[in-house]
């Protein structure tokens, strides 16, 4: 069996390329999509992600505004910033990089974002619309996973998908997306987590295994069915004195040992990661399009 490597960089480039026509149509109507990214505190990983999002906007000629706030920022001040971005006609998408410092209630902040500007799709309104199969936006990482599967013509209809992890940003939404009716969905989904029993047996019954546990190399070859499709969402830093940075990124899947057994696999890095940014750009363009009729 020849292994198919699911290349997120290629598919992400196709997604952003396809946005160019939509951008032209918007600009002809005097609209350039604008994304505001808010980051509170000095979590290094958050700052890396925020820079990547800003650069992606720049590459596409979209407006990007980054608000870097000190970790001492009060909840009220953050909510006031969100209010001003909600009211700002140049800004079509707003996202607040998580995690927030512990004195700020993340739910309050997420719920303050106008659902029509909520390009992360974390607002309960958007979570609800996703669940009933009528989304305004889909959250970027799970939407990127679905797009990868569609792009590589991985059949999901009637297939058994096992999702490892039940977080609000990956596990729960990808399960809810793949169980919907329609193309790139219609799957039978099992969601497993740290309280699941016989995790290995569950994984071995997966036609498509999606790993989002945040544990380096958690999924071993003996947990994967021969010929399965594996999507590795994990992005974990492990110490690596040989690297300039002192660390390297690895996924949740033991790629080197799993790859010989599966039909297709997305590596990490280079799989789901690039898709997250591309889908965020797509959501921001969609938000700008919706602003015309809103
Ligand atoms: P998270 O919030 O920490 O959730 C991890 C999930 O894994 C939880 O549901 C947890 O179960 C489950 N889990 C932990 N240990 C387990 C075990 N031994 N057996 C079974 N399940 C276990 O993580 P997340 O935010 O979903 O992220 C998961 C991974 O994806 C991380 O590596 C993260 O960096 C990566 N990620 C990548 C992207 C991207 O763009 N590529 C985006 C988001 C996240 P409980 O609920 O029972 O605790």
C-alpha cells in the first residue's frame, strides 16, 4: 500500500489562493477584510501565533490590527476594547488569543465578541449554529481538518472516526462537524478522552483517527488499524539541545512507526497547523462578505 502524506501546507496555499477572487469582489465594493487580534500577557506561544496571523493578513493585503495588552489588563478594559472593535466598521473579524490571564473570565470575553465577527467561532451562538448544522463560521482548526480530508478525497460517509480529545477548540467541534449530514461528514463518530476505557481498542476500530490529546507521540503503531487514515493535530514542544531554539515540535502520533501501517497520515508539523491560519483567513473574508448584507 502506498502511503499518502496529507500535506497541510499545499492545501492551505490552495485555500488562500481561492480567497483572492473573493477579495477582489469585496475590494470592488470598497471593503478590505480586517482582522483584529487581541493578546493579553506574554505567553511566548501566543505571541508566535499572533504574529503568524498578522503576517497571513499582510500576505493577502488584508487589514490586520494586533492589540498587545499587559497581563495586568483588567477584565473591564479588555471588554471595552472588544466593544470598540465590535463597533469598528474596518474590522470584520475579532479574535482574542487564549489562554487569558486567570483574573479574566474567558467566557465573558468570548461572549462579548459580536457573533458575526467571531472568526474563531468560540461564541456559544456559533457553537450552537455549528451543532445544528447551520454555521456562520466553523472554528479554524477543526474546519481545517475537514478541509484536509475533503481535499485528499478521504471518504468520511459511514466511516468510523475516533477523535482523541474533547477540548472545546478541537475535539468537540471536529466531532460535531464530522457527524453532520453532507459532504466531508456523515461519519459515525466516537470521542475518547482521559476517562475512556479501552482507548487502544477504540483507536484500533477507527477508519479515521484524529489525535488531539497534546501528548508527544501518544498514538503508537499498535493503536492504529492497518489502512486507516490518521490526522495528527498535536503540536508539542519537546526539548532538543541540537536545535537552535532548544526545542522542536512533535505531534501526538508516533509518525515514524505509524506511517508504515496507514493509508494516509497528516504529519505534525506540516499538517493541520498551516490549515488553521488559512481557515481563519477564510472566516475573515466570509465575515467581510456578511457585513455587506448585515
Ligand atoms: P487540551 O485542551 O489539553 O485537551 C486535550 C484532550 O486530550 C482532553 O480532552 C483530554 O481529556 C485528552 N487527554 C489527555 N490525556 C489523555 C489520555 N492519556 N488519554 C486520552 N485522552 C487524553 O488540548 P487541545 O487544545 O485540544 O489541543 C490538543 C493538541 O492539539 C495540543 O498538542 C495542541 O497544541 C494541538 N493544537 C493544534 C492546533 C493547530 O492549529 N494545529 C490547534 C489547537 C490545538 P480530558 O478532557 O478528560 O482531560
